[in-house]
């Protein structure tokens, strides 16, 4: 429990406080979109596309499917804008739609999970063209983490993604995934333990991931 | 023993999430200071935590927003509305098909009634009675409205004013039903 880890958590809390309210401009866009203004909805799409896409990619592990899922999440949001409670965060509402849709997709896909005793698959870069070194490192880190996430069950993965990429609390994640806080704690702890075991047991962790673990 | 280890692991996990009470936190600190295995476990969890905290965010492809807006425009396009009209026409045709046997039975009964003077007289008698009672009801409604108009003209004007509001409300209700029927979300979220 060193000072550094306490500081990390403090930074997270500061980010989190910004998540619980909806920006007045966003509320204006929502109201205009409700009145049929598609340009206002386009503003919402531009603002939140990265967050929604990242969530879909982290849960589905497939870029093409993540695009489809993100598109579907936005369409569902548009068609159900009337149900959005302006007192809550629009981003949270949108991510709830996206995460539930992705989990449904995964369940339909009936994925066969790899055993956690299996070694990690080797990393493959998605393009053959040379990239700048820092871009390559970030891509390796991103894909390396994704390979690890692929090996935990969908419900655990969703909890981990909402916790680490969006900094939601146990309570918020429970509300988003329609379950109890204790179930979320259990999923998070098991998922983190599984990931720690995967990292600890394998000798093929890429250097880029080691960098993340050491430097944070 | 296994339960005890599990309990300690849970406490360590909570410490990583900053969810331990101060008492629990000092208990974890003591445990880590004395138990090398637990310290190794904790270090592994903390490294995992650090890796996840620093994980890169994937940016959406450049064309995604355009793709979404195009899909939205397509879903709201007149072609899709035409699709709904076609569905309505098919539904009406199905209802007409189902009603055909019923209409045949009613027609047969009417022909049978016309062929018998007694039955025909009875049917006309019943019809006359029905029309008479409907006229009586209408007269009573008109008389009631006239009384209300004389007693308080404001109330009757307010009632007349409610008619367009009710019509608007029904139109809005129909629209919102169409949206909601089109797609349901898994969770309310908001």
C-alpha cells in the first residue's frame, strides 16, 4: 500500500466525479434529438463514439463486430431517447445499452472459452505496413490486454471493462449490468485473480505489457 | 485454511480498489509484512491492477459516426415507412379473409329472414325499437348539453377546448408506441 497506488486511486476518483452528471450541452443535444433534430444526435455520436466503440471492442474482441455493436447501441439509444432520465448521466445510460447489447451478442455467439491453463496465444499485428515505434507499442499493449480479456467469461469481462476503462464504482456497475453489488465484487475479484494468474503463469507476456505493469 | 486464505485475498482485492475500512487496511498491511506468500499474491494483483489502469483506449474508426448516421437515416426513411404500410395492408387482408366466413353466415341468415314474412317482421320490429332508443339517448345528450350551456357557458367552452387536446394526445401516443415497439433496450439505464 504505497503512496503511489494511493495517488493513482485519487486520480481515478477525480475522473469519476465528472462521470455522474450530464453536461448541459449534452442535455440540449438530447432534447433537440428528441424533437427529431438529427444534427443534435450526430453531436452525441461524435462525442461518445470512442467510449462506446472501446467498450464494444473490449467486450467483443472483434473490431468489425464492435463497430456493428456500437452502431446498434446508438440506434437503440436514439429510438429510446424518451426513456432517458435527464437527472442521470447520459454517458452511463448509453454505455448501459452498449454493454447489455454486447453481452447479449456474446451469449448468442456461445463462445468457447480457453482454459486458463492454456498458454497465451502469440500476438499478431493487424497490419503489415510499418508503424512508428510508439504506435506499435500502444497497439501491442492494447492487443495484449485484449488477449488476456478474451480468456475470462463475458460477465467478468464487462465488469472489468466498466471498472478500469470507465472508472465506475461497484454500485454503478451493478446497476448497469442489472445485478447486485456483491455479485459485481465477486466477478471483479475473480476476474482480476484470473488475469493475475494468467500473467503469472505465462512466460510469453509481451514486453509492452510488462512496461504497463511496471510503469502504469 | 482455504477459507482463511480466500478471506485474505478478498481483503487484498478490496484494498486495491480502495474499498477496505481503515481497520481492515491495517490488518492487510500487517499480514503483508509477515507473510511472504500473501505479499507475492498482493504484488501480482497490484501489477495486474496497474496494467489495467494504464490500458490504452481504442479509438473509434473514422467512418463510424457517418455509418451510424446513415443507418439512422435509413431506419427513418420513407421506404421503411412504406414497409410498415405494406405490413398494415397485409394485416387488413388477413382480417378480411378471416371475416369472410362470418359475412357468409350473416348473408345466409338475411336471405332466410327475407324468405319468411314472420321472421322479417320480427327483425324490422327489433330494428325500429333500436333506432327509437338511440334517438332518445341522443335527444337526452343534446338537452343535457343545452342545460350546461345555459347554466355555465365557460365549462362547456372548456369541454369543447379539450377535444383538440385529446386528439393531439392520441396522435402522440400512437407515435411513441411506434418508436417503442420498434426496438426495446435491455436495460433502462437512466
